[in-house]
C-alpha cells in the first residue's frame, strides 16, 4: 500500500523552496519526482524504493548526466541517500540487473 494511500497529492519539503536552498532547479525537479515515487512505493514497513537508471530517466524526462549531477546535489545537501542493490532470485542468486535504492531524508 502506498505511503499516503491513494491520495492524489504528494508532500514536499518546503525547504527546497526557501531562498537559502542552493540546489539547482534540476535537482529540485528530481527531488519532486523522487518524492512522488517515495509516496507510491514506500509504506509503513519500507522506508526506501528502488529504480533503474533508465526508469528515472523516463520518470524525470532528464538525461542520465543531468540526473547524476542533480542526484549528487541532493546527496551533498542531505536531501537524499542512495545505494546500489540487487534482489535475490528464487534460487538464492543475486539478480544480474542492479538498481539504485533511494531514501529521501527531508
């Protein structure tokens, strides 16, 4: 079940809109998209979600270089934590495809 049920709205940290927030508008857009994904894919027991790079590219409409730069801004500004992960297949082996896990901090 999504974090905020099926509510058609998302919650954003107001801090990204303050004039002392030094992240770029591209990082702010990535944060907005990641917030929507967090609302969709996390819940009471899960505090992170994962996406492949091509999925984030589709979600944001940004190219991979821009995504990497914006993601670094969010990490450096303590808005985001990421790590690489695989999932475990039915036979106990790791998946060949790796994805990035995302946890919003603000």
